[in-house]
C-alpha cells in the first residue's frame, strides 16, 4: 500500500509538473524579434524559454528546404544565460536529417544598464554539412551551401568554437544591437568572421491595464542586417553573403510569442529569399518548480 501510495504521489507530482509546463500563465514576453542578432537582454534567473526557429527557402539549383533549431534557453544567473540547440532539416525530394547540437553561453559584463551594454558569447557546435538552420552567416557562407544531397553533405563534420561580442542599447523605446562574430573549427581551417546588427521597437510603449492579445504593445517591429566578413587571411566583403530582414514579433497575453521575418539576399552569393518564423514559450521560475518537484519525490536523498 505504501509503495502504491508513493507511486501515485510521484505520478501526481509529474502531472502537476506537466501542468506547470503547459500552463499559459507561465509564459512571458521575451526578447526582441530578431533571428540572428543578439541583444544584451539575458534570461531571468530560473526561467526557461523554449523556442523553435525555422527557415525555409529554395536555393538556385537546389530543392526547397526547411531548417529548424529547437532551442532551450535557461537563466542560470542574472549575468549568465545558457542555451542548448538541437538542429535538423528536411529537403524536398531528399530526406529529413538530424544535423547536430549547439551549446552556447552568454555572460553580461556590466551588472547595470549603460548607454552601451557588452555581453560575451561563447558557443560549441557539433553539426554537419547538411545543417541549414542558418543561425549565423560567416566567412563565404552562401547559397551554394544550401544545395547538394543530404547523404553527401552530412559526411562533413563541423566541430567549431564560436565567439561573439554583443553590444546592446535602449533609447526611448528603441533597441539597438550589434554583434561581431568569430568562428574557428577546432581541428583546422582559418578563423571566420561575420556580423549582425538590428534595431527594433514595440508599436506602443505604454501597456494597458487590461489583458489583450491585439494591443499595439504586444507587437514588436524591427529590421536586422547580417552577413559574412571572410577570414583572417581574406578579411572583408569580397564574395560574401549579406541579408536584410524586416521582422515582426507578436506576444499573446501571458502566452506564446510568434515571430516572422521575410529575408532578402543583397549580394550575388546570397540566397535570393528566405522566410524565417519562430514560436517561443517561456516558463516562469522553471528551475524552482523543478527543484521542488525533485525534493518532493526524494530525488538526490
């Protein structure tokens, strides 16, 4: 009887935990509407945000694809946010493949808000050549990298360390962000560079006292520009890809956030058009709820 009671108690706890996970009251409005550009905003300590970032397009000479990255972002400290990405893609008339994972960490340098707020970013990625999540553009990345058979592309292994200097500012409701990217394969290849800049603003700054889904303050509009900067041997804009992308984010009242961004290539090596879209859901104080659940079930005792 005691065993059955304990088992029922644990099952009930997991059901409560699942209810917390799925409850809209735990989803909060998050960062800006960018897909590539990072702002200086950090995740609240103990909060977990789950996001699926997607991009689709049809490169010249290739098939239409859908690249996806499932992101888990957790606030460890007020100055430290960590994230794990699981990447995959599907290509028409080809196959669907898992392309690897990424582990990133962001560290805020200054504890208080300043005119310019620096954040340091370090990421380890273990992906393969079939990856089409396009979370950044460096070196001479271009439309040609989006073609070819998955069975052949996935043979190429990309174990890389990526670092970014993120600079962010707020001014009268506007968010400004600038990123400088450096990437290096852990075994070979030169240092590769890229950039991303973005600007965004809510459609309204003052929030209404009553909850609503279509209030102007629930929408954020912006634009980002990003591209490659070659390598340390050939640094510059020659033969590199660059994109301009208007963005729009919509956060439901205490619910998920939807973001969309039509993306336009502006150089010969760029993909002509990409469509990005994402869905995010934030769990308030997930860490505290998880610790309470584990204590109630005697985990670690």
